[in-house]
C-alpha cells in the first residue's frame, strides 16, 4: 500500500515503512489485554507448573502398579506334568523360577472341578473372558509322554489371556518369564543326562560396551524428546492467542476500531505477531522448565527402554532456544493468518486444528529412526531446524555448522512467506470481514450458477487441486500391479491423466465458468513464444537431468522402490517410440498443464495472486507425482512453467515446454543408440546411462539463459499483466490476440 486507509474513504498520508513506535504500542496493547485474561494466565503459567508434577505422580503410580499388582493365574492339567524338573512347589511356583515375578496367585483346576456337560477347554476360555482369572495355563493330557524319549517331542502349552485387560497382559508377561526359566532348566537336565554341559549351548557371551560419556547418552535421549515437547507447546501457545487477537476481537467489535486507526496494516500485523510469538515462546519455556524439574525427580525411578534415564543436561539444552525463536515466530504467523479468516473464536479453532495436523508430521519426522542432519533433511521446514538443534545438543558441532546456513535460509524463507500471508489477510478486508451470512446449500448452488465468471474463483481453484490430489492418492492405492504389455501401460497412464487430472478441471470449467477457453487459459500468445518454448525445453533439459541426479543423491532411492520400478522400466524400453512419446510426453503435458497452469492457475491469479499462483500450482504439480524424488523435480519445473504461464498469459507455451522435456527424458537412451549423424555432439553413453556432452551442456545453459531473458520481456495480453484486477487477468479475445513484446 502507498498509504494507509482509515474508515470510509479517508486517507492519511504516511510512509509504507512500519514505525517501531507504532508496532511497540500495538504489541503492548495486545500483551496487556492477554495478560488480563485469566484463561490465558492459567494456560501459560499455572497449567505447566501443575501439569507435569501431576503427570509424574501418575507415572510413578503406574510403575508401582505394574511392579506390585498381584495377578491370578489358573493352571489346568498340572497332573500331566511328571518326569521333568518340578514346576510347582506345593501350590506355588518354585522359587528358582519366580524372581521378580513372584506376585502370582495360583489356582489349580482339573476335570473334577467342572460342571456336568462342561469341557475343560470351554471352561478355561470362559474363565478368562469373564475375568475369573487373569490368565489360564493349559497343559495337554499327554504332555509328559509327548516330551519323553519318543520320536515325537513336540507338545504345545497354551496360555489363554485377554489383550483388552491390563491385568491379563501383566499375567501373560509373568507366565512367559517363568516358563522360559523352567524350559531352560528342563533342557539343562536333559543334556546333563547325556553328559553334555549346559554351557556348550552358549560357548561365549557377547557384551556390548557403550564408550559414550554418561552425559552424552542422556543428551542423546533428551535431544529427541525435549525439542518435540517444546515445539508442540510452541504451536499450542501460538494458536489460542492468535484466535483471541483476531477472531476474538471480531466478536468484541474492537478489530474495526484498530483497523480505522492511523496505524499501518503492517504495523498491526507486526504488533500482533510479536504478542502471539511472545506467548508461544513463554508457553514452550515454562512447559520445558516444568518438565525438566519434574523429570529430574521422576525418571530416576522409572526405567525407559530397560535403563534408568537421568535428568537432562541443562547446558546442552540451552541450544533449544536456537530453534525456539524462529519456529515460534513461524507458528505465530501461520496461526495469525489462519485466524484472520475466522468469524468467531469457535470457527478459528476449527481452522487451526487442520493447520496443526499439517505441521505436526514435520515435528514428528525427526524422531524416526535413521533421521539425521544432512543436506536433504536441512531443506525440510521445521524438521531441519529440529535436527540442527539435536546435533548441537549431542555435541556434533561440525555437522551443525556445515548445515546451519541452509537450515536458517529455509526457515527464514518460510517465515517470510508466513508473514507475507498474514499481511495479505489483514490488507484484504473482504476476506477479513466477509462471509458473515449464514450458509445454505440451495442458495449456494444458485449463486454458484448465477455468479459464474470467465475464470474460476480462488476457492474453486483450490477445490479443483484438492480433488485431483485426493483422486490420484486413491488411484495409486488401487493400482497394485505393474503392467506387462502395451495395453496395460496405456490404461495405467490414461486412467489418472484423463480421469483424475483433466476430467475435474474440464468439468469444473464447464459448470462453474462462462468460458471454457478463457478458464483453461487457451489463448494464442505472441507467435515467437511457441517455438521458443520448445527451444527452452531442449536447452533446459541437461540442467533438468543434473537437478534430478542431485535430488537422487540428496534423497537416495531405496532398493525396494528401485526393484518395484524395474519391470516398468523394462516395459518402457520395449514400447514403440511414437507410442512412448504419445503416452508419457504428450498426454501428461496436455492434461497436467490444462489442469494446473490452466484452470487452477487462472483462479489463483486473482487479487494480486501472482506469487500464490506460481508457488501453489508448482506444489500441487509436484505432489501429483508418485515418488518423492520425482515430486521435487516436478515442483521445481512447475515454478518455471508457472512463470512462463504468467509472462505469456497462455497455457500453450507451457504445454510445449512440458512436452519437450518429457519427450527428451523418455527418448535419450534410444537417441544415444540411434547412430544419427551428429548425435555424438549432444549425447554420449556412460555406465550410468546416456548423458549430455560437457560442451553441449555449457552451450545449452547459455542458450537457456538467453531464452529466459526473452520470456522476461514478454507482456501478458491485456489486463493480465495487472494482477491486482479481481478477475485474475481475464481479457477479451480481441485483447488476447494482441499480445505485445517489449
């Protein structure tokens, strides 16, 4: 904005740059209002102090319960045990087998204890189901005979238990331990009778020795657990203040007053963002502090994974603040932007829950086995910062220093996008205060048809993308076999392309817009754009292959995925070349571009949505591909295709560029073996497959840069260059035919 709007048409000239004094004033206002709220104080200050001691007490009680609780076990068929080491000493388990499992109350039953017309097997199952006994140990009738010196030595002993009962599971664990010791004693006695020492079964004992210092081992455990706790609480601490500072102010009627003040919208956003981030960090710090104090007393008495875990090392844990500040600001900006769309606090909670579900996997991902800090994981938002902090806590300063710029670069980029989104939400009063009327399905359908426009709306574009991605997800789950002939391969490609990608875009274009051609952005650009798009695809393909190799190096393909794709790769090599190009280059280029750079791009281009249209369609385009490595490469190509679509105002150059790239990818091996005159100047054969010659690679980069400079000078037809137009750049056919080149 060049000036700040107040109420009505009143204008107050001022600089676009946010004033620190105004931001501070708004920040102090929001902090004061939140600190006056008893619910906020309880959630941030009182709840962490009380919560973890209560959880610690409960944990100790549960541990004590599992150690001291007495379980009742019924033994059926004990009279069938003879000629073996004694299991029982009177009515109790022999002491040498019990150890720590002595909390067992035994009841012996036989056929004489049954009611008439009742069988032992039915009675045993009934006793467990109705809770008479926690478990029943059943010895078969010919148990000792089956384990005598006859040829048949196998006999099964059943343990009946109820997995839905905790007591039954405890009883099963204790019985398993006792029976294991009894079996070992039985084997030792049998071997001794044959003159064989029991020690011969275990000629040596393997002892593992952990040379890591004790504090390093403790840091390794807490570096996975504590950052997860802090980040979850940082998200929680940001969500609810953001709802109250935006949706809550809408309900109280104070947001309009603030927006009518002389403060810039950016100043309002920065002030509110600072308040939300403060509560986010404060919530995380207080919860982490309370957890540290509680764990120092509780975990010394509770075994985790068979070992006692000490209190977390305090000095290494200070590295958590490296991640807390940027991630709290990121969560706060996202929460603030989403809360701006809500009409009430209740509705805001509905919006923020999906946001939390999307963010939570990025926090859980670093806890998976084998996830370490690397070039690939550094590029994952939130996850890279989590792994960086873990490396710092564990003392891996070299790895952390190498990946520090990349992690902070990705985090800073995500933070900038989130803050920009929040500012856009506050600048758009239609989105900030719109949608106050009650929604009715009948009226919505009538308005949907009556208010049709030449291009899709933003919500329709998002809906189309969601439908495509969901359909592709279930379509891939339904495809369980790899085709072994051309007909199967044709079906495998055409079904998702035509039925799951193109069909939703075409159907929504017919029903929801007034012009199929305009909504799909099928316009004639300047005539030079079409051949130059093909040339750009040819010259960029060597760089695209290098990008693919780098992605595979950063995120290696698993052996399972390689073996799964091997039949398809072999099938592709046998398909006629024209059929292959048609199926894997032409069809995907037409279907995917009409859907992503056509219908969806046109809807997202509304309301100054140039960056949104390029980025969102690129992400959708990448996700639509099956494998992670292919998705990343497709998303990068999607950014270029979106930029070409924006500059030319047409989907046709994108189709040609997409087709050229795919055609070269599936044809390189055949071109290398074709023996065409001059082909050796461009392509050579290597052990890893066909590759471009270094000289052509360098020349292609220069030519591609020249072509990109040309497309940078192309101006989209008519009003499409002015993306502030609410129609998202819709022009008349006459204007579309007069595209100009600067």
